[in-house]
């Protein structure tokens, strides 16, 4: 395979070129002898060269969009390769020799979980923990943003008595009506007044209790009072029940107002108060502890001496809070295996979220830590780009660990793929209704894996954004969601699912049209 400028081509090309360059720097397929029995390995090492060759074909305008040309030696300049070969049984001649599995050692390759299956597994994982969780009563002032643990039923009729819908006069029978002497009136918040005799009227305020015997309310602007009598204005006849809100018009005591799982909004707080509630039964928020791994990460200042800023530490806690979790701490551990082990063992959180360290490099300590803890790996690698080295493990019956890749957009992919479904179940929130949208431009796909691409909505269409490499946040920063691109890609006009971002409806999209550098041109996607 010929070298290419990693800054050119599409985002997938650049990701694969960078991985290939790293492999060349490290030598052919480096492995430590003592790691043979340490469990499953991600597919990254076995697939980088192969994926880069696919990217060669996809990057050629003559081959793009034509699957038959991708394996044609005349179009690629490389021998044709199979889609996938087990590294233990077949070694293609055009690749550097790989380390061999020692005799008797178990095969370590296991296929990555498909993207839909990974989300489904994450959503099912904590159901036993949810079943044991008792509702937590929260005062109304503290319930905003929480989830109802039980259905909300009315504790009283609404309204709880007949009330006046308007300022005016309460009337008994047909007019004209005799008015009481003086300035007598019925105001809101007063106890029940004396019965109103037939043919009489009395001043009444909006929300005041209708006196016994009253049959209608005449609005102030529709009546004329004089010499102790009240007359309805011409053209405004009075009908029985006019401008009276009858008791139970909105609901009766015991009526279902909201189902369990409803997210408590400001309006729901008002409804609950009106229905007689002082506190609400809510689902306890899952506690999440964030462990940021990597010696290369800086907390402040500009990147220098090979070190880069930590982009995930500031981002994850607010994102998790938006998903209904309660972040308890963000701890930066560096690349220290013992510190990671101690942090996971000692964490009181329901979910431990790690960043980085999920692959199989010399300082990737998440897998060894999980093996030391005898954790149950539920998802070990997902067929999605970016973010395929993500994982989900059960540490205890009611405790889980989500391992995110270290690259920022890859970590976002992990949040949406594993953390969001897991936390959705733990918080009792219902799954969002799928939101398909036609693509405003074709998107190149991965040969085998699902691809998540930041998009903005332009009318009814989803417009792909340009900066979508695994280490980039510039595209998703202005995105309305992430489009789910199936293996092989999707053409313009194809309907694809779009995953909402927690804040996408909070403000207008900052991305512009095709002239915006975050948006086009499309041949760089």
C-alpha cells in the first residue's frame, strides 16, 4: 500500500492512515509474550491494514461507489485481499509476519458486537438493579429533571369546586337581575358564600367559588349595572353554565395524570402541585464516577512536549447529567494500572466510566483490570466507527463499567452506543422514538461497520458535517445529532436514523450552509 498524506482524503481514510503509520512506527504486530492468555483482543491490530486498503479503493474517484472495483488489482495496485482472515490461521503474503499463537493457547479473536446489538445489550444489562431500586420521594423544588417512579394520579378533583372563568357577575336564573346593596362581591380564596336567590346577581372575580344557586357568569364587558339592576348587553345572551368552570372539568380524583417514566418538567411540577402533591416519587439517579486515563493529558494551558489537553474530562459530567445520571467525581489517573484497579474497586458509584485504555497497547490497563476483578464482559468491541474499542462490563450485580475510547468523537460514539442505553434503563426513561431523516448528501461507509456521522437538520434533511474524524469535536459541537450510516454507506436521499444529542433542541444550530467549513465540501467526507 502506498503512503498518502494523512491530512487528505476522507475522515475514515485519515483514521486508517494514522493507525497504519502507528503500526509502522511500532514494528510488525508487536506483542508481549506474556500476554497470550490474557483474554480477547480488539480487532484494531488485525484490521487496520485491511481497512486502509479498502480506504484506498474508496478514495479513488473511479472506484468510489462501485463495490466491484474495490477488490480489483487493476484499480488498487495491490493484491486482492479477503474481507477478513483469522490472524492465527492465515497470513496474507503482502503483510508483515504476525506473532503466532503458542501451541495450546486459546484463540483470542472474537468478533465485535454489532452496533444495534451493543445498544440492546446495554439497555438490558441493569434491569435487575432497576427492579430492586426503591422510589425516592423528592420535594417538588428538587424534582425537576428526575423521572417519575410510579404513575401520577390526581389527589383531588381539578378544579376542586365550581369556579368563575371570568371577572363579572354570578347570575341566578334569567335577567334582569337584582344587585345587592353596597359593594358586595365574591373574591378568589374565600370560603363558600351564601346561596344566590333566583333573579339576583353578585360581583365575582376570576377563580372565585361559584355561590350555590348561580347558573352562569356574565362578563364585566357584557353587562350594564344601574339603579340596583344588572342588564345583559344586546347581542350577548346568557346561557346556563356560561363562563363557569365546573368541578372536575380537568380531572377527577384518582385519574391517571402521567405514567411512570415521565421526565419531570416545569409544567409537570405545576400540574403535580395543582393535583395536591408536595413531593414526587422519583427514580434514584444512578451515580457515575468518571476515570480519565492517559499520562499525555493536560488539565490547563496549551499542548506542549507531546502532551494534549484533556477534552473529555470537562465534557463527560455535564453530558451524563443531561442523561439523568449523577456524576459523583471526575478523577484523572494517568496510565497507572494499580491506580485504576484501586479506583474501580473502591468506587461507590453504580457506573464507572473510563476514558482511554480499552485497546491492547502497553499502557491500556482496562482489560487487565477487569480480568483481575473477574468482571463479566458484556460487550467487548463494537462494529462502529469511530469508537470500536468501547466495552461494557458488569462488575457486580448492581454495578457496571463503561469503557470509552480515548479519542473525543470516538468517546461520544461510546456514550451514545453504550452509556446512553444503560443509563436510560437505570433512570427509568423510555427509549426515544427513532427519528429517520433523508440525507442531504451521500456518506461513505465502512465496509463492515456502522458509522456515526455528525449532522445538522436543513428542513427535513440531515446534512452531514465535515469534521468527523475520531479525534475531532468540531463537527459534533454544532451538530443536531449523529446519523447512523449502515455498512457500505448511504446515498443522498437515503433515510437513516439520527441519534438526538441531549441539548440539540436548546439552541439553533451554529453550522451554516455548504460554505461553512464545518459542513462541506462533500468529497472530503
